[in-house]
């Protein structure tokens, strides 16, 4: 298949023999962790950490295999942006930005506040990862919700969904995969992605407050 000019080989994978019994054990451990956390027996992070340790301890997976499956870049990025978000809260930067957004948009109505945060998140998520963009905006959005006496969950859901609207630029991994082989140009993503982004932003601003009320 590698000699076929119509195919683009992205990565070679080695064949691994099927281990059905081990797979069933892993699924069982995963379900046990979900049940334990859903019944409030243990906190969710502890449940899944225990599940991971159980998989390693029962030799269903070796430490070497586990380390290979960890995407360290994403892990470090999320840790760094989480610290950045905490720093914004501790230094007052989140409160300052929230005050600016409230000052300029609150007189126009709550809808404009939601639009402002959605657009800000969409702009940040174009060059950044969706997780990083969400972690940057969330502290500001939650502080704004508290200042306005609104439901913080509505803002959190809105920011989380808006962080996935990376349609305007080809910087997302899935876009980069097809960018070269498809002979796309940057303008192609802008032309097709901008109208789609506008449509989805309008849907989020309307539907999120209906499912998660502001009050």
C-alpha cells in the first residue's frame, strides 16, 4: 500500500497479536472505576488512578507500554495552562478582564456578554490548542458570572464548547494531516471555516442557556 500514489502514509504501526482476555479484564477494571466514582465511593481522579495502577499491577500492561501511550506534550501543555489560569486568578488579571468585558457588554444585555466570551475563546483557540484556550478564558468567565450573579456552569459549558471551534485556521492536528496531501491553502480554511464558525457560535449562544439556565 505504501507504493500507491493515492495513499499518504502517516505512520507505520507494528502488528500486535490479539489479547482478548486481557482486554476484557481492562474493560472490567475501567467499569469498576466508573461505578465507584458514580456512587461516590471514591473521587473520580482517585478511581481512575487506581484503575491505571491495577492495570499495571496485574501486568495487563507493562510500564514501558504505558509510557509510550502518554502524549507528554499535551500533558505538559495542560499543566502549564492550568497554572497560567490559576495565576490569572491569584494576581487579579481574571477579575480585571472580567470587569472590562462586563463594562463594555453588560449594558447591551447578557446575550452580548455570552457572545463576547464565545468570540474571545474562538479567537484564542485558532493558534492554541482547545484545552489551552479554555483554560485561559475559564477563570475570566467564571469571575464574570459571579459579578453578574449568573450561573457559572452556563459560562463554563459555553467556553468548553467554543474552544472546539477551530475551523478558521489549519492548525489543528486533523487539519494539518490533510493540509499537505490535499494541497489546501490557508485561504480555503478561512473561506469555509468562517461561515461555519458564525453559525455554530449563534447556536451555542442560543442553546447553551436553554439547557443550562443562567439563573
